[in-house]
């Protein structure tokens, strides 16, 4: 499966000058919501990612809101388990809202659409660990990281797209005065 072709075809591969969630600037942005607006794409990607973790026994899948909500759901659907999400708590962390089940001793998989530094998925992991659950794997649709990410458990991505991203002082697009788009 050509994941990046799905992004291109969905109009989800944007070019310009973007401020990523990680704080870095990049000439590319992958707008996964444009892919996931098509349930058929979401299902295919969710199934492909779930296959990587079929041998791990998990009790639930969690993703960071907003990007990880639909992905966690479709991966969970294929694994036959619960799919939940964590959301920002306003203090730099994430929480799991009451009523979503994540319990002590349960094993979970954490997923995110696109990882660059892995910051968002790590905060979702911490939210589930705060409930006493145990991380057993991390999955992403696209791995944009320039250096291998280490979560201490198996990490699998459907595609690698390690494009340049810059700390703001070194950004050539800033130096050329190109307007920055927050994403
Ligand atoms: Zn810049």
C-alpha cells in the first residue's frame, strides 16, 4: 500500500511553510484529517496498522485527540478491542475523560496519525499509564522523524516520510520572509 499516494490523492500532502505541533517549521504538512474524511481510507489504514500488532494481546487502543481519535477507533475495530482517546488537559499534559475505560493491569497500544517527535502520543501514553495500564506498542500511519523514535516498546509506522524540519532560528523559509501557517 502506498500511504503517501493516499495522502496525495486526498489532498492531504500540503506544501508551504508550516509551524508543526512540535514547534518546528517545515515545508510539508500531512493533513491526516483530509485522509480520514474518507471512511474507506481510514479502514484500510487502520487494518494495515492493526496487522503489525496482531500478535500482541491488547485490551484497548488509545490515540491523542484530535489526530489520533479516528485512527485509534479503526485500529481497535480490527483488533476487536476498545478504542479511546486522550485530550489536552490545559497544563501541557493529556487526560482521559470519565467513562472511557482504561484500567490498572490492562495492556494498550498507542497510535497517532503522524509522528515527528512523538510528543503527542507520549502524552496520551502517560494519560493511560496514569490509570495503571501498560503500554505494549506504538503505531503511526506516517513516521516523519529525522531520528529513530524510541518508546521502549515495538514502534511500527506504515510509511516513513522524514522531511526536513527546522528550529525557527535556522528556518530558511523564515529567512526568506515566507508567511508561517500554524497547523
Ligand atoms: Zn520558518
